[in-house]
C-alpha cells in the first residue's frame, strides 16, 4: 500500500473543498481498502466522511424517502419504512455481501463500488478500466462473469451491486454536492456504459460527494421480486440478478419495472421492454416477450453465453413470482 495523507472534515462543504482527482472519500471502506491493498488504486489523500451529518432516513417532500449517504446497508435493509414501503430494496440489499459487510458498507459507497472483474484486480494483466489504453484482458480471457449487454471493445466489466439494481427499478434519485453546488441525478443517468472511457464508472465530477438517495413515493410494496442467481448461496456476486416491480389490476399488468444486474457496466433497464407488459395478462408468453426485448442485442463472450438463457429464465421467473405476490 502506498503512503497517503488523511483528512477528517466536519462539513460537506469542507469535504468537497478537499476533493480532487488524487483524493478519495472513505466511509465504510469495504471496497476502497481492498483496492488500495491490491495496488489497484493509489490515492494520495483519503477524506474521512464518517463524521458528516448524512446518517438520517427521513420523509422527502414528494412523499418518498430520503436516505443519507452514510446510512449503513444493514440499517437501510431493516429500516421499518423501507421494509414496509420498499421491500424490493430491502430484499436486494440482503441478497448482497455478508452481514458483517452490510454493517460497514454505506448507501453512498454501494453506488461507487468498482467492478469485480478479475482483470481489473490483477495488476499484472491489461485493463483499460485500471490503466486506460492498456487493453482489455477479459475480452479474450476468462470472461464467465463479464458483460453480455452494453459492453464496448474497451471493456466488458459488470457493475457488482445488488442494491443498485433495485434502485434502478424504483427510479431513485441521487443527490450530490460539489464545489459548484448541489445537483440531482436520475438513477438511470448516474452510472455509465463503458464506451471508450471505461475508467469512468459514473457521471460524478472529481469534487462531488453523494449526500443522499431519494426514493419516490411509489414503492411497489405488493408485487415485487429480487431474484439473484449466483454460483453459491452464500456471499457471492451475481451471475444474473433481476429486480421486478409491478402494479397489478387482477391478472393485468398496469405498470412494470425490470432491472438486471450482473450483465452490464450498469444496472440494465429498457423501458420499451417494460412497456410490452402494460395492459397485458400476466402470463409466461408476455413475460417471455418482455425478457426477449430486454435482452435484445446481447453479445456474449467465449465463456458467458450461458448468461443469455439464464437471464431470460430469471426474468420470466421473477415476473411470475412478482405478479403472484411471491416475494421470498
């Protein structure tokens, strides 16, 4: 691990003043410290934000819920308002990591997780995300865990978060603060596809700090399902995950949200695929049509072609269970 300086600001304003391209904010540190130990990231300064007033969960002005960036994953998953109004989010968080990690990991930090692509972590191999211009070792290497959608010649990494897949389906909003002031970012716009700049995971500027996540008033508390397919039932990242939120009128779908994890550089949604379900009977034929639309254009690699059919089946199953109200 390389030497670095340390600062502990007492306000958000002070924190963003210290921020820059060679600095990193640190809270739980569940991902950042691993990256530093592996010499993947070498920040010159760590800015400890754990003493900032960002730990509240409160009602928002639009009837939703505002979650401070320092709320732990465990506290968020078990928060009474989240369990009652946004059970999809609770289910997704509890599917991720381990109890110990959820106790430390924060809401804001979860959004900023780096990919678990093996080539990103192995500093002896080429990786455009770690070292732009060096190449992508995963494209022709061992790519079982990598992307089938939205990838580029420069990068086939996937975003690792479970929580973010649910937030994408719920259409959350990210609140950030920088030296130029505060702004709100629609969750769909927060993470990036790799394009020719895979080193940029999101649209944050170097001086911007996530301060809160805002959940909308509509939480889909009855017809929802987070389904995670992984190689072992204990702590493991998703091969494919699906977050489904439905509004039902009897057997008819009135509103549908579907987001995928484990398949792209960001949580994957296509509103045109969701629209195929609206006004339709909740049955396997319509679910299959939506799945095919969501997965259209998939480009599997040598070792992950199985993900296409796996994702299709997972989508159909998650939609069926959400429509029937089977949540566990």
